[in-house]
C-alpha cells in the first residue's frame, strides 16, 4: 500500500509481536522483501552451469544483445512508438491484495515473480506499491488517490515505466497513464515482450508476433488528430483535391485492418509449418519411438534436466522464459530402448491466453507424448501453486488428461525437506532430483524406463545375415534380451512392435 521503507531487512522482520499490524505495515513488509531480492534474476554470475550444460554458445549470443544499464538511448525527436522501443526502462511495480495473511503471501509471491519478469525483460526495478483493496478500481485500477501517490513515487524515483501485476483493461491503462505521466505496462504485455526477445525459430517468432497483435488490437490508442483523420469522400462540402479520395477510413481503422490482415497471414504461416512437425511425429510412431515431454513452470530447470538426461547442451539461464523453441533429443533406457525427450516452453501464473492460443500447435507435442515429466522448482516458496498453474494450462490440450505423469522435484540441493515431503504425499508418482549436482538422476531414469510402453510382441527367431538391417532395427526400437550368432543367421530373443515382428516372421529361417 506504500513504497519500500529505508531499511528493507529491518522492515522485513516486522514490528514486535505484541504490536498490532495494520494493512499498511503488512504491505510495507511485502514490498521490502520483494525489493530486497531485486536484481537476482539478472545478476551477473546468477546462472550457475553444471558439467552437463556444454559450451552454452546460445547464451553468449543472447548476452551480446543485452541492453546496457545506464546507457542513455533517449532521443529528442522520436515518435511515441519509437520512444517506447528505445528507452531503457526503470520501473515501479504495482499490485493489489484483498487482505489477510494468505492474500498477503500470495501477493508477495506474485510481486516477486513480476520483479523477476521485469528484470528478465531488461528493466531495473526501483520501487513498488502494494494496495489492500477489495476490488480493483474500474477507472485507474488503484483508485484516484492511490494513483496520485503512485505518480509522486514515479517522479521521486525517476522511473519511466509502471508495471502492474494484472492484465489491465484498455481504459484502465489509459486512465493510469494520464495520471502518472509515464508508460504503463501490464503483466501480459511484459510476458509478451520477453517472448519477443527470446523467440529464435521462424515458427516461434510467428507465434509470438501473432500473440502480440491479438493483445494490441483492442488497445490501439489515438494520439492527437493523426489517428482520426479521414481522407475519403467530401471535406466541407467540396472536394479536398487530388490524392484525398481514399477508402474513407480513419487512421485507427486503417491500422486495425492492417493488423487483422497480418494476423490472418501469420495464422496461415503457422498452419503451413504444422505438416513438418506432424511428419516427424508420424515417423516416430512408425518406428514405435515413444516421446517423453518435459513441461513445467518457467525457470524450474527443464532445460538443465534435458542436458543431464541427453547431453543436449541447450541454453540454460537463470531467467524466466529462457527457452521458447522446443528441443527434441534422443535417449535410451538402461535396457537399450530408444525414446525422445522434448523440452517445451515454460508456464507461469496467469499465462496470457493469447500465448496459449498462439503456441497451441507446439503444446500439442505434450498431448502426443507417452509420458509427461512435470518439472517443479522444489525450492520455490509456493511449488504447489506452480503445479496447479501448469496443470491449468495443460488441461486445455487434448490427450493430456490420460497421460502418465512423473512430478520431478528439481533443485533438491536447495529445497526444504519438509516441502519436498509435503509434495511427495500429495502427488502419486514423484522423483527428487538436482539437475545441477546429478542427485536422483539415476532413479529418475529408472522411473522413465518403467513408465514407457514396452514392445507388445515377444520374438525368438533366426534372421539371415543378409537382413542385417532388421537386426539393426531390433537393436534400435526393440527390447533385446538375447542375441546369438548361428551358422544360418542371428538368433534374436526379446520384444518388438507388431509391424517389425511381421517383417521378422517373413524372413525368419
């Protein structure tokens, strides 16, 4: 309900137990604890890599494109759009809670996550404001008095952006900007900005752009007369002359039409990319290669886990939404069965529905999997909340409801054993691991091997030496329990899928 006090550590401890604590002191404590952790999401050296992570060349490339703190990029004569793109943000965070200990704790977790999102986007968090209020104000979200207080805080800190911990209605954002006199960004726009920075593949960029345009369309705002000028028809009862007779649209109507056309084109492009992914999926099915999908909350350690299991060397960073483009790698069980591991985009509380829709084609990889590894940051203050947020998004994907699931409690070297035990009692099948130290990885591999579907047909036959290709396929895609070299050919004992079994029967001697 107010900004941070001068001594965060002292305030975080709170007043003496016997003194009554009002809503303002509770809000002070929450903001102080959030700001005491500011900078940790993007701190130098904050990303600790293990021996499994490889050379991390992608991380060096991404770091080379960082905005430089303290470097002034503001120009004197730029348009409003260019101004929004160029200026390095120094932000103030804003949140609401309804009161009570549980609501205060939830507000702190959400505000801490908002600070990490802002830092991941390249901003510097200067201050925060948390208000106790039963319902958001329909006008300025905070109410007129608190909006004026926010404007004073922004001016005092020299901030150039306000980040609000919710999705604002277009009218609320405009009204709040009119009061605080700086740019106002909501949680959805912030997440979209991070996705735009991190998207690398052609499909990922198209999906992010589509989500951004869906968000922007109802939020187009007229700036002065330029957005309302109309060229078509008659002006003042007489022709305005050559070049003035156009489609009769205002500038904002024209922009909306262009955005809709661009969205339609992006949807066609994304749909055109689907057959390639479907071909790969059918190829895996043809060879009976099961797919294991890695899903979970952002920054839970999904990419680190993929590196440990497959030596993939994919990018690992202590930042939210570091991975956007899916990565698929091959792996084998201890008994030689081949399977694939697919790393997917992370989720977050209140993930913008525009992103869920845009990334639906990618998320369908999860629904097609034989097993789901649900990675959870066991050291997080609210791991159960992360689990629920991920399942809420996954529930909209066809086929996920019947998917076998292993809840992987990652970062066990940092987690509280009490928290780990609580989640183990709640979830049906769990694995406690540390992708950084390698703790529990062997046990996780055993769980994966037990959960994967086994080949259905048992074989005991001799394959002629001229059909070494079939022997190779049994090694690749079957479960071999015995192999013996005889005069007439190779004797194989084990299990294979029905299609391969029929081919083997046809050539067996």
